[in-house]
């Protein structure tokens, strides 16, 4: 077993005059004595990533304005508009996330206009920068064309599936930027790349608190790298530090328990143990196993090695957060920020939950693993050819019948959508068993650990809502980790079978997974219904379901026509009415379930309606997450606003 990729030739390679190694040496020698192949090679090394970048941007552009979840778009738009009006997230209104993305959206509104297409332009720009970062990571680990294929596979399983400007996409982007910076750090060993990775972590946290998962994954990587560096420079006379080892084991154990506590909040924690706790415990077990196996070195040396990585990374994390905190410190609103970021989101465990798939469906992952292992064990060329033909026929049949059979569709989806525990387990086995790990160069071990750790921790974004689209927020990292694991486990990977699998998942995503939009993804194939443009001025030309176009093109003008002033009250869970109508929200609520004081809600809403002289209200009779409107509040609204009209799931009420 050898590292992921070997570049150049060694003395041993020169002396080995047989087979593949000798052909590689002859190729290297031909490059030394011929300018033409070198020039062509350089041209290819530029053209391939540019082609991948162009194809990725083209595919993303074709999906950019497709589909929406109305309350998500409304919340992003209204939050940004309230910031433009001088309000501070969490202090003045119930911001859904940390708030950093809201400021970015507000700046985009000011520069490019207040509509939903502007928010997607920001998303597209960050995606544009993310694709080269992914390609850089893959190009370090794999040959050029394999890197191109893996990068494009990561693209089709990412943002094009749901191109709304949700914060989790930005968490994925910053993780990609950060991992690329850490790969560069391992190459040149310069701390500025640690600082840059830390800045990516800090910005990710400012977008959404789950950015902490990326930071945690990087810290686990630092512990692994410190162990590797200490092993590399230890001498036989070196003594081990029980104090350092004890602190490290205790810290890893405490972190693992905190993840366990997070999962235990989920009503269906049994499945969460398999999908979320087990990968983290596997990584913790790997670090503890390596520590107990005997990493020598004094506490000062080992602590200095660890801090040389943690300190610049930590400074990078703190820098953007410190800037973000300034207005909260000046207005004495830090407590409101902390409550809004860390306390109120816990209410989602009661209102916004979805269990992961049953662990039984992970058998589909094992079928893919078995196919790859069987192909690897086939030594004779004819055996590999026959198995490759079987793989093409079998996977092709799955693609064909997935369009009509939900069970076959789900088998294909689960073979990828439940793979992270298997990927992490395989990675920890490679890194934990000496005869496997020693076949990899130390830097390759560290690269694998970084990918596996970040993937395992970022998969926690699925807590407590493990819908298939939430898996897409980590899927590109899972693809990178899976490709790295499968390659380093095999000396000569079965390229044809692996290529067939890559093509299969590419076609499944583009033809079967993406068209169903988020409501059908992972359950059954459904043709694309996001086909009609929403004609409202602030909609930015989004293509959505025709039934929703009909509702909102009737609802918004109706609300605007009865608004005597600049305010409307809409609820529960319909902030899109505020944004699309251009009218203001008299309350601080975007979603009712985030309101911490349900008992006084009726009094506060009625007071706000009176203060702002609200003339029209819209009642959502089927909210997405919150409970239906309180009966006493609805009764009072019916008395205060006697005229009414029903539009879809909304009841609009007004007074003359």
C-alpha cells in the first residue's frame, strides 16, 4: 500500500526496471530532454482546472434562480433590510443565525438592489471562489484528471441542489477555503496559512454557529499532527509526559461527551448515535490509541508544538468575531447576542426535527464497498474487465429504474447519504493500524486525518433536522474524504470501477436527485416543478412552483392595497410577506417559535399593531415550524380587522 500519489522518481524507482515504475522513470527522463512535452503538460495543468471551473460555474448558473422555500427567502431578505434600516440583529429583532451573513446581504442590497436575486448573486460569487479551493485539495491528493472528476462530483452534490443563500452553504465554503489553507500549510509550513484557516473558521461562525464544528475538526487534526511531529523527532532517550498525555486524553474525552450531549437532545437519539456520535468517538479513539501507544517528548516540547499551530489559528478565528462584537459591546447587547446565537436555537429541537435514516439502510453503502474491494482483489486483467462490465450494467440499471421505483431510488441515495460513518471508520482504521499507516507518508496521514475529522464534525449540521438537503451541506467534504480513503487503502486502485462509480453518482445527482427539489430529495424521483418565474418586483425572477406563483402574485398586491401605512403584521412563520410587499414588521419576530415568551405574545403583538397603526394582517393557517396562531390572538385580530379574504394558506384581514 502506498500514499495517495507519488510525484517524481526516487533512486529505488530508478533501480526498479520493471513494470509501471520503469515506465514512469522513462517518462520523467523524456521530460528532461524535451521541451515540447513539458510545455504541453503545463498547458494541460492550466486547461483542466479552468475547464472544471467553467463547467461548474455554467451548471451552477443554470440552477441559480431555481426554487425557493418562501419563509427562508423572506427571513434572509427581511433581516438584511432591517439592518439597512439601522437595526442590530438579536438586539432589535430575532435573527435566525449569528448575523454575519445578514450584514453581507445588507451590503449587497445597498450595492445591487433589494431583491432575492441579489442574495443569490452573493452565493454565486462565494461558490465561484470555492471551486478552485476544492480543486486545489483534490490536485494535491490525486492525479490531474481524477482531481477534475472528483471536484465536479463535489460540485453537483452541493449548491445546485438548492441554490438559496442559506448559511449552511457558506459554512461549506469556508470549510473548503480553510482545508485548502491547511493543505498549503502542510506543504510550506508557514503560519500565515494557519492564520488564514482560522479566519475562515471565524467567518464561518459569524455566518452560523455550526461553524464551530469546522473549528473542532481542525483542532482534532492539530492533535494528530502534533503526535506525528513528536514521533518524528523523538529519540530513544526521550521520556513521555504523563501530564500532557493525561490532559490530551481528558480534553478529547470531554469533547466527545459534549457531542454525545448534543445528540441526546434529539428525540431520536438512537440513530444519532450511529450517524453523529460514532464517527466522533472513532476519531477520539484514534487519538487516544496513538497517545497510549507511546508518543515520547517532554511537556514543554509537545505543548510548544501544539501551540505553534493552535495560537495562529485561534487568532484567526477571533479576529472577525472581535470586529463583529464591537457594536454589541458599545450598545451593551452582548447578552442578547449570546442568547440569540446559543439559547434560542435550542427551541428547534422541539419544532424543527427530522430523524436520520434507519441504520439498516447503510447496507447499501456496504454493497458499494464490496464492489470496490472485489475489483481490487481481481488481479487478472480479464477479471477486472468482466467485473467492470457487471458494474456498468448494474449501476446503469439502478439509474434507469430509480426514475420509476422509489425503493431502488432510495437504495441508490442511501449508498451515499449514509456513508459518513463508514468513511470515518475506514479512515481511522488506516491511520490507527501501524502496517497501514506506515505505508503512507506522514503528510499524507495528516491530510487524510484533516479530511476525515472535518467531514465527521461538519456532519453534525444535520442535528436536529437530518433532511437529505442537509446532507448536501457536508456531501462535498464526504466525497473528498471517501476518495482519499479508497485510494490510500489500495496500492493499485481499480480505476475503471471507481470511475464508473463516480459517473453513477454524478448522473444520479443531475438527473434524479436535483430535479425533485428539497421536498422529494432522498425519497423518490420527481420531475422539476420549479418552472415559473415569480413576477413580483422584489422576487428577482426566481423560478418556483406555478401554484406558489399564483398564491403570492395574488397575496402580495392584496396586502399592499389595504396597507394604509408602512406596516403589516404577518404570522406565524411567513417573513416573506414583509419582504415581498416592502412593508415593515411591527414586531421583532420572524418565526414565532423563536419567541421566548409565548404567554405575553398576544399583548405584545396587539400593542405593536396599535403603536404602528397597522391596517392589514396576514394569518398563515399552515405554518412550517411554529404552532398555529394562539386562539386568543386570532380572535382579537378577527375583531379588529373584520374584512377578510383567503388566498391559499393565508387569510388576509383588514379594516376600512
